[in-house]
């Protein structure tokens, strides 16, 4: 009986630690009409590795996450998924954003909101996990796609990461922002950074920022706010 009581207490503590008490940031409603046509975005899409000093605003973050995994007209999601199983989680590393403190966040798709995982500007730590690819240090935010557990059909998961990434590329372009897919990261270190176990499979890192000739005079957290 005593053992059961201890178990119950531990269980309730772990529920709090797993996010019940975590800070939640409701994102603005995404727009379904933009200034650039689909064809213009497709034609202009290219990889961007050098970003301006400006932080992202919450509207832009909302739009990017919606493009990645938000709700579509059918009630499903903006990217297709085998058996509509949606095995991929979306994280956001924030260095500089208006209305959003630096930290690591998880995108909560049903609530179109962010759940804070870790506090602070973590971009230097993130840079190490990304094998020194400097784009993640100068970008104000980075999106991370990860499958938290091994699946029997991992090939479907890889395909789905491609769909999501292309949505993010096109949405970034339509917002006059730039991004690049990064797959050359250290899997173990990235899992540690995200607070995930070895069984989890990071898929893509996508730094996003304004494309304005780069933030040449300042680097990462030395940039003006
Ligand atoms: C699977 C995959 C992995 C990639 N990994 C990286 C990477 O680790 N770092 C990087 O800077 N670019 C990476 N890229 C981006 C490619 O270098 C880029 O798409 C390619 O040069 C074509 O340029 P474009 O995207 O401007 O058309 C990757 C692209 C793909 C499809």
C-alpha cells in the first residue's frame, strides 16, 4: 500500500515535469493568403545560409510552424503523412524573436502553440550539436524536425520530413525569409540538446532568418536587439 502511494506521488510529479506546468505561448492565427503566389515562391526558393540581424516576429513564427505541421482545410495537416500517423515532432530553437524569449520550444500542433522546454539563448550549445554549421548561430530561430521513436517503416518518416521541409522552404520564401535544410548534425548531441533519448531520430535542422546580405558586423548574440 505504501509502495503504491509512493508510486502515485512519483507519477503525478512526472506529469508536471512532462509539461503540465510548462509555459505555453499561444501563436497568432495563421494567414491563408499571402503576397507571393505559389509559383513565385517555388521559382524563388533557394537555400539561404546567411541572415540579417533582425529577429523574427511571432506572426512569422506562427506562419512557419503552421506551414510545417499546422491544421489544413481538411482538418488534417499541411503536409501529408502515411496513414495520417504524423510521426514527426517540430521543435523551435529561439535566439532572437519579438514576443518570445530565447529557449527551446516544442510545437503543440492541436493547440497551435509553443510549449517551453528550456530557457535561454542556447544557440552556442546548438551549434556544437550541428557540427559547427554557423547558420544556426546567426539565424534568429531554427526549426528542428525529429521522430521521437524508431518506427518499423523509417523510410516513410524520411519522406515525410522532406514534405515538411519543402513547406517550410516555400513559406519562408513567401515571407521574404530564408532557410536551408541541415542534415549534417551530430545525432547523439542533437538528441541530448533536445532532451530526447538515443532511440529518437533527428531529421532536419532548418535555421530561418531574413535574407539581407548577412549579419556581417555582428555574430549571434552580439547582434543588436
Ligand atoms: C538531404 C539534404 C541534406 C542537406 N544537408 C545540408 C547541410 O548539412 N548543410 C547545408 O548547409 N546544406 C545542406 N543541404 C542543402 C543543399 O546543400 C542545397 O539544397 C543544395 O546545395 C541545392 O541548393 P538550393 O537548395 O539552393 O537549390 C542539404 C540538402 C538535402 C536535400
